[in-house]
C-alpha cells in the first residue's frame, strides 16, 4: 500500500504552450477496464469543479461531475466578480499568489471576451491610511510582476480634474488608477461546464453524492437525484471540489475501505457579503477604498443601473454554509465605509439587493480572516484509489488550479503530462471565439464592441439593449439561441420584459436551468431589473415547463 501523500501541486512560473484539446479517441489504447463507469468523479459544480472537469475531459479522461444544487449556486456566484491579481495581498507578502493571478488575467480575458472585460480602478489617496510612496511601490510591483499585453499600467490622477473625482468628497484630491478585469462569475462556471460537456463529460446538477467508498481499484459512489432516484457509479478516482463542503465531504461522505473518514485538514469558512445600490456615478471606472481597519472595499459599476459594494470578511458560524446571509452589521459597515469617500452618503435604506458567499479558506491559524491566504492547495491521497481534494482558491486562478489538478489526477492514474498535455492556456470558453463574426481578435473589449455591431447587423430587428444583453450572455453561441429568427414573433411570448420563451427554453435545454432563481440570478441578473410580479411570471412559466427541464 502506498504511503499517504499530502502535496501541493507544483505551480510553474512558465506559461504552458497553447495546444488543441486531444480527442478522446486518441486514448483508446490506454482506456481503463470496462468495470468502471468513468475515470474521474468530480464532486462540486462551482468554478473549480467545472474547470477541472473541462480540463480533464479535454485530455480524454472520462469524467462525471455531480453538483447537489444548481451550477454556481453558492460561492462561485457570490464573488466580487473581479479578475484581479489581489493588490492588497502584497501587504501579506503573497507575491507568488499575486503573480500567478496577474498572469491569469489576460489569459482569461482573451478566452471569453463576452463575459470578461478590462476594468480601471481608482484608489483615492487617504494619507491617514497608507503613505503615497507605499502605494506607488505596490502599484509598480503590480504592473511588473507579470507580463501585460492588454491592460494598461497604473498612473497618478488629479481627482479635481478627472471624472472619477466628481462623486467623491472634496478632501480627496489625489488618487491612483490601475487595471484589473471584470467577470460574470456564474456564467463563467456555466461556460466551463458547457465546454466540459462538449468534450465528453457528464454534468449532473441537483445530484448529491451521498456516499463514496474506496477500495484498491476504485471508488463506488452513490448519487441521489432531486427526483429521489439513486445511481451507483464506479470511478477510478475522485476529485473533491465541494468548496465550503470539502471538509464535510471527507468527514461524512467519502470513506476508506474500512469505513473510516478521510479528512486530514480543516477549512476556515469566511463569509463575504455585498450590497447593491442605485448607480452612484456615471463613469465606467470602479473604486477601491482603504478603510481604517486596514481592509479595502470596492465600488463597481453594475448592471448599468446599479453600483456593487463589497466585500466583508466575517468568520462563519453555523453548520450550513449554504444558509449564509448578510447581517445588518455588514450592511451598516459597507454603507459607512463607502460613505467615507462618496459625497452623497449611502444609507441602508438605499440597498436594493444583497448577496453573501462563503470562501473556503485553508486554515492557517491566522487570527484575521482578511489575512488568511487565498491561494489553493491540492492534496493528493493515494493510499488506495486516488483522491484529490481542492482546498481554497480564488476565481482568478481557477484555470491554473484546474490545470494543476488535471496534471495531478493524470499522474495518480499513471499518465504523464506529456501523454495528456495541458491545453486550456489559449483555448476559448464556450461562445468566446468571436472570429466567425469579426475576424481576427485584437483587444478583448474592442472585439466585443465589434461583435455587438455584427449581431445588430445580422439581426436588425433586435433593439440595442437586448442585442447587447444577449451578446454578453452567449457570445458566439447567440446563433444557437436565435437561429433563423426573423422577428420578435419568432422568439415566442415575452414572459417578462426582454425575456422571451425561446431564451428560457434554450436555458432549460442547454444550460441546466430549472428554476426562476437559476435564470434570474445566475444565468442572468435580470432579477435586479424586474418587479416581484415579473419575477413571479418567470417562475410560473418555468414551473409549467418542468418536464422539459428533466431532460437535462
């Protein structure tokens, strides 16, 4: 029996060469024995689980992914929605993490320009927080820790003359501007799941892994669907990507051949909450604000009509991470800190929506939740059939995490990286290749604007706001949605403003959407723009269509 291994997957500082995914058929000579239903069972349908499923499937492994709820139901749809290096992590000397994240920014921006785009951030200078020289040094490092091709570097700004200074209090006269990126986090998860499925993975939503027992040759897992039906599955390896539930999965679901729990590490569950208020400024920059407690918050343009403010760092209490909700103290904190900078105070009564996510951070005995590392650890256990557990991580580094995880799973299953090489660096996500519409790619943000123009030219009957929303959501897949539609009549009934039956059926049949929450708060953020009555109309329509959803 092999010795138990606890290893962090090695993270290379060199980018992998871009390669095309290798067809599954190329691996027929090394396929596992037919006694197994799949090579790898992945538990968890957040960004890490779906990213790993995509990478493994693209290397020819037979993959099954199960998620107990909808895709991105929890942490992965509750982020600050940034593709960023993590400027504040420099103060905690997390140089490796920052560099890794900075390297990933432009890789991700180019892979799906419809759901990710560059964003400029304004940091008003408050001398009582950090001296200007310290900020300049930090931004210099941020600019140069990784190569940039798309994102411009940082600079100082006179807030008395720049548009970003107008909404701020007069005392803020100087600031700094730097670059990061924005992402629609929930759609990022779905696009990874779609790519995984297109490459042969089986994606099971609303399917809970209730038991997984390992032996020397593999795992026997019991999957329970929302309809109460059970399925027994044999897998050669298991990937535990359950996020906030990763530790509890090893303590209560996964077992050794002797029936023992397999947990070796502990998670710290840290709640991060956000508030959404009516739009506070007209320009397209975001703000990063320094707080007296040495934390930072962001104020970001959101859904055209709103401003997103977050986040908090609160140690989670209770046994159910899925039940995390914002506390009044968090709302008060975010309003108070943002009001230190904005000329117009923000009151709790201004808040139109809130959301909270739970970050599963590896417990490193840090007393301050803000100081707990956001880096990830991949823990390999080969005492019997392979088990890989994913600890921690952040959305910006999901692709690199998935690549490292796929390398490690392959190693544990006896296949080297040379036999099943990495391929996602330079590959497009679903809908991300716009070349069929606009020709060769240039800058991701400019490419998207050219794409919107091409969509409007092909479908002139689509009014501008709807054309842009559909282009954002589906990218080059918009043809799959609209097909040969010649007018609004071809889209079916308008169930809610700008949301037609054709799109709802497309989400049911192609993107695992079942409930109104799936559609209005994860596949889109239309729920923010609708009245309660309009949201109820969507819910009723979907309830009447449940037989279609069960076909997924």
